[in-house]
C-alpha cells in the first residue's frame, strides 16, 4: 500500500517503518487498523511521522511517567552484588531497585512450595540465607520470600514437610520478612491458617491467570494479597491491564520486563520444574522462525515503553536474573550487567547503545545465541522493533489472531534482521 501522500512531510530518514510493517500484515485491513490504532503524542518509542495512526476512542493512552519506576530483582547471595545495586540506584532518578525476591535454595521441601533456580552450595542453612536478607533490609530494600511453586499437594504430601514449613514461617517473621509470593492457593491457605494476619501475599506470574474474574475470586478468599505479578502473556494486553488497574486500585501490578519465555509457551508450568527432566525443547522455534522472531514473541517490555504502562497506573516492574548461564540464575545471581543496561537506558534513553549489543545484554546473549552483530545505534534500530502502539490497539487480540489473521511480529523480525545484516 502506497504511503507516499501520508508521509509527504516526513524527511526520508524518518520513514515510518511501523506503518509499513502494519500495512504488510495482509489480513488486517487498513480500515480496521485505522479505527483501532492510537495516536501517541509525545511518544519516545519511535522516530518518524505517524500521521495515519488514528486516535482510539476506546483506549486512549498518552505515554507519561507518573511515578518512580520501582523494580524488583533477585536477592544476590553475596554482599558485593547487593552493594553494586545500591551503587546503581545512586545513579538513577527515573527508576529504583526497591525489592529483592528469592528463596533459600537446596531445601528438601522446595519441590513442593518453592522453586530452585540453580544451586548454591554456600547456602547450607537458613542462617546462611538470612544474613543477606538482613543486609538487604538494613539497606532499605523490601524482601519477598518465594513460595511460588504451582505444584498441588495432597494431605499426605503436606505432612511430609509441614514441620519445616511451620518452622520457616516462624523464622521468616523473626528475621523481618513480611511478604511471601505464592502460585498455589493451597500454600496461601496454609500460610493464612498457621500464621494468620502475619504476612502479605503476592500473586506470582506462575498462577497463569488470564482474566479479571480469577483475581476477583482469589482475593475474596485471600484478602491479604497486595501485589499481582501479571502473567507474561498479558504484558501487551492493555485492555486487560487497564481493567485490572480499575478493578483493584489498592493492589500493585507488577510486570516482568525481560522474561525470555515466549507468549503462548505450551510448557509454561513444566518449565518451572527443578531441572531439565523431560523439558520442552524451545530451540525448535528459534531454529525454525529465527532468534529475532522468538525475541519479539517474549512480551519483553523495552525501556523506552515504560511510560505507556505508567500512564495507566503501572509503575512496578520485575527483572529476572540471567537466562544465559546456569551460573547467573537466581540462586547464583551475581552479574548485574543486564539490569544495569536496562535501567541506564530507562534513565538516559537509547543514546550510547549499539543495536545488537543492547539486545544481547538485555537478554544475556539470548541463551548464548547472539543477535547478528551490528555497529549502528540502537536509536536507529527502534523503528524496526514491534511498536507498542500496535499492542495498545490490538494486544487483546493476540490470543485469537496471532498467526491466523496477524503476522505483525514476524514481519518486524524479518525487517529487523535485514537491518542488522545490513
């Protein structure tokens, strides 16, 4: 479709790649797109003119930061990395790391209520674990203990770890922990039964809730939930996010910004297992569709798009530890390169970043599979990446139209690859 007239006032260097890609999505008519797209004045996401992106009367989002962005990240089990994060915070104004999360690794009952992410032979007792929790709390951070395994258990199962579970609840309270993240209503019930009016609960992404009614019903039974970690699949479903914000104004909504699992993963629950036993093989999609297509299907939230979420009242974001190395997973988290790269980009914009360098650092080399090397500026790459305005308008349709009536992300991946390969 010819966009010459629409872009007549644009300089050649500001060609609207977003419109070009959108018009290449053959099964989305121009008329329907113009009815549901959004004119985002003041947007920082892309360069170029966007005259044909019409106002969406039903869902209007004017990107604007409304509060300091609060990030949570794994608790490192070493003082130096905690100090590195403290030093990073001192350089930031737009965002702050405010919360750490983790669980004591290598405990016998973890496969029932918690999930280990790698091993840490240094943490042999709860006291070994507690010293880092106390150090973090003493330096002004909040801490949330993870009991976020979605695995159901029987009464017989519970009796095998009940004593240690009760000991842990008492221990957490004594060391100053008041927040626990869960992904199983049985765990929430056990906490509230044995430690009533003691802990705030937060809903893990591992609940995999995808409609407002699930949260309504959850909170009726457990009113001490104060935070929702929204499923990664819903990161770009702005209608859903706005409904959650309206339905639960007293609860914080937190979104993962760098989860490497794709939207629509058929093995989301089994991926949470303790090891790689009979794991679903994700590399098949990477090989068939290409690493960039996989990257664009993760639901990642780019630093320059946080204003869109802030505008609807979401200012809490979760950063996961590296997926690229078993030595930098949550139980061994010690390298803040990815975190620092992301928050520096939030603070200062895309200037100073190279294209492939930024993407590889953000996802720690995409599980050791690098994006094609390219020495151009990240600001030049932005116009080829999936545009958040597309998801403001259509994100709620991804579950029914992706790969059927819409191939937007795949077309973005192809154009981005062409750009990176020069």
